[in-house]
């Protein structure tokens, strides 16, 4: 049992001053007294933007481990994940086929990999696949005919091109298969945004629930994306790691479609129905866009959460003190690393990733109102990325 203390999450200054604390009672405890974190009633406390806590943690909660993981993801990157130069120079006739499913995110990724390909001086072929099985199958037939030096498949399920995958592999064409959790099903290498990366992201979400509530919270909710496979993997990882960090914590699961026109309204409705909720976590930080105003109109005092893949509006909200925490991804770094993987496979020097926390830290960073202002013009994981990659590629 714990006493609830909350406040309107309106400005960074307010967050820092009061550590997101106000008054109230969520579970029938005595609102006139608080105990220390050694047991009994514990004051519900949220971290300040600078990562400090006014009270907590509760007995039996491994706050230190959770906080250490979060803080490791708040450190700016100081170099590239890959440090070994390619053994051979890249020829201008090197041809990479990029499978583009024509979604908004794929468009951003294509723009990023175009910059990387220009820096590498190679030939990048954009292959429009669409998202339905028939269009993907037809597009991959053209890729087989193209016979490129490598294929980059981002967020396109190989289930829809198994026959072409076999032909490409028979022709000695390496595949970079990222943003999909099922690489092992097809004998492919797990890459960025895949199964192991999703496990790490799930751990970060679980750690965030514990760390951002200073180890005092015990009732959380995971806003799941039912259409996306990586969300289910993150959920399982979150559940397992949260049980390690906080054995007596409760984690509800609520599905919100990625196509929902107003996920913030769904969150408000859910939190109104569950006032005992201390904090929410989600793989889609975009669900928080506009949430602060909607929560204020509804009179909510528990609309605090932590989401992954923060978009520019999320970063602005964080800088304005309208959001507790976010988890930004640098898609430029993501695509440069993806292209680098293709080059290494072409030259036979690819080494599978083994430290997935390091992989995820190289492309992402946990943001709070204390550091979000650095990235209002776009999140950049490592400013020296472009020059360093060109040096690796002999350019």
C-alpha cells in the first residue's frame, strides 16, 4: 500500500521543483502520514527530470538496477558501434536493393539510407513493395531479376517472399533483415529492431516504470500494439524484467491499435477507469501526443508515462514539461548501420551482434524534460557519425 502524491505535469521548472508531487490518496492509506521506504505505506514519488527522488524505494524493489539501466540509456554516444574498416574499397557499381514498403516511416528510412549510399558512393535501388502479400511477392520477383550485391529488407516480413528469398540466397545475395522479430524462422541474422533488440527495449520500459516512479509505484499498465510483432516481444520482456525488479508489482495490458485515430483519448479513458494506475509504458510514444491537455481536461492526476520511438512532437512535449519520459531513435544512425551490415556481408567480414544493449544504446536515448531540449531539431545519437562511417568505408 502507498499514498499517492501527484501534480499537473505542465513545465520543466515545475517538474524539477516538486518532483511531480501533489496530494491525494489512491489506496485507502492515511493521507495525513507517510512512512519511510522500509515497508508499510510509501509515498508515491516520481523522479525529477534530473533523475532524483524525494522518497522511496519500497522494500523489495530493485530501484538501483532499474535506474542504472535507464541512466545508461541517457548517456550520449561517443562513437560508432562498428569500428573496423572494410577490408576492400567499395566500387561505384556495388548495387544494394532497398525494399521500401511505402509507409511514412519507410520514407524516412529511405531518405536516410540515400544519404548513406551517397557517402559510400554505391548504387542504391529503391524497390517499392507496398504492404500486401501480392505486391511484395511481385516486387521481390523484380529483385531476383536485378541480382543485386545485397538486399536490405526493413519491416517487411519474409513470410511473403519465401520463394524469392531462397533464390536470392542460392545466388549468393546477402540479406539484411531488420525491424522484424522472426529472422531465426528463415535462417537470417537478427538485426537492428529485431528480436533481441525488442527484448532489450522491453527491459528498458520495465526499468522505466520502476525508475521513473522512484521504486514507489506498484500498479502499471502497458499500452500494447496488437498489429506489431515486436510489441508482443517487448511486452513479454517487460513482464519478465518487471517481475525481477518488483515482484509485487501489477502490470495490466491494454491494446491500442496503431491505426487508432485518437490513442490519447483511449489512454484517458483507461486511466479514468483505473485511478489506481501509477504509471504507463508503451512501445509507441506517439500515443502520448496531446495527452497532457486531454488529461488535464479530464481532471486526471495519473497520466504519466514512458514511450518508445519518440516523434518530434513528443520531444517538444518533453522540452515543455508535458511528458514524463521518452525514448528517441536516430533513424539516420539506424540506416547507416544497416547499410554497413550489407557491406560487411558482401565482403565476408560480417560479425553478428552479441551485445544488444550496446546496439540499442548506439541508436537511441532515453529523454526527459532535462535533456529533450537538445533535440528539438531532431534526435542525433552521435554527431560525428557521417565522417566516421565514411572513414570506415574508405571514403
